[in-house]
C-alpha cells in the first residue's frame, strides 16, 4: 500500500491488478468518458485484447455492435450516479459468451462520480438453457395447436362423410343402406388416418395407390392422374399430411363440400424433382383468404421440411396448389 498527500491509503497498481484477476468475472474500470483504465485477465480473454491494449481503449468499441446501444445507455445511467444493468455477449475465437453486465458508479470524497466499475458475469449456461426451454415450450404449443387443428378437422371430415353417405344411400333408393355405407366409409376414413400417421409403412406403394389410400374417404370425387412413380420413403408421411390437409380444407371450403365438386391430383417428375398438383373443380367460388389459417401454415412447413417449394393459385373456379420437391434431398 502507498499514500497520497491526503494520507488516504490507496492500493498499489500491482495489487489492484491482482485483485481484478482473482475472480473469473470480467471486471473493467472506466473513466468518465467510457475509456478503459484497467481490466481483469478474464475480461481481456473475453474481448480478445491484451493487457497492453486495455488502457486508453473505448470500452463500448470493444463490444459487438449489436449491444452498443444498451452499453451506452447503461454507461450514461452509471455516470448519473445510478447502478445500471444490461445483457450482452462477446465473440472470441469462434466462441460466443453471454454476460450479465452490472455498472456501478464510484464516487470521490466530494460525492461526485469519478469512475465506473463494470462487473460482467458469465451467464452462457443459463442463457442456453433458457433458450432450450423456450424452444421446448414453443414446440409444445405448436404440437398442441396441431392436435386441436386435427381434432377440428376430423369432425369436419366425419360430417362430410355423413353427407356423402346420405347422398349415396338416396341415389340407390331410400335410407336402408345408409348405415352400411356410412360404416364402410368411416372404416375407410380410419385407415386413411392410419396412413397419414404411419406414412413410412406405405413406402412400397406407387403414387396412385398412395394418394388413393389417403383420399379414399372422398371416393369418386377424387381423380388421380400421373405416371407410375414409387413413393420415396422419406416423403411418405409428408405427402400424406399434405394431401390430407388439402382434402380437409376442401371439405370445409372447397370443391369437396359440394356434391358435384371434384379434386384432380396430378404428379410428374422432371429434372430430379417431383411435382404434385392439386386442382379443385366444381366447388363454390374461390376467393383469396384475408388471413392464413393454421392449415396453410402447416402445409408451408411441410413443403419447407422437404426443401421444396409450394405455389397457390386462388382461381375463382377452384383452388390450384402445386408442390415441387427435389428428390433425394427430403
């Protein structure tokens, strides 16, 4: 220790440095201009500077540009005599470290702020854990939303099957065969749902058999057009979900809601891409929706998961959806 003229003990510079380096926290001492006076070894390592580069350097300039505003605001608060805090990060040698930064004003004998002490604590583990938790919660919310969406869709499809069964029973004379027709169609619907949930098990099917199985509950209102094409195993469940989502939407709003409506499903391969086209005919007039529903978002996510692209044409005569998927990249 040594003394100033006013006989107040002051730590020797070497002792100050040793005290700063005794903690794993990143500690900085700043003057009133935000210029570094001293920094611990942990701080030098975090910011990728040497001890000789510290003194006289701008503290904010050493930080990533994305946290400059938060750091500048915190420094201003500390200079006004208040404790300030902000979250930040540093990048060094390809490693990102997240910090909780606490700025505390240090006053002289007159009570005026003479310097700022910034203590940065490594919160990388907590930050990453919190991000993982947030992702898990979002995933649970998404799954819950999809489950609710599918339950609602199931009721819509069952209602459509009942209407179709009633029309079919009346066409053959009376209601006597309604129960059998309805039972058969509901059984077909159950098998279609199984194919949606267990798509990979259908990977030995060609495209016509595959689409026919998924859309079987809608009977003669669906037409399948395309060359013989084996369904790639990695695409089975995605394609089943894609077709089922479009069919459910059509039952509620499109051509499958009408007795005279039809859906044409076409497919072809070109330049190592599989294209599937969904065309609705004979349904109610189509208008462009004012907002995207959950089903639309789901279809977009399915297309994205395959590395493919989706296009929609809201033709007043019937919706046209095209899905283009690169083969071998799903």
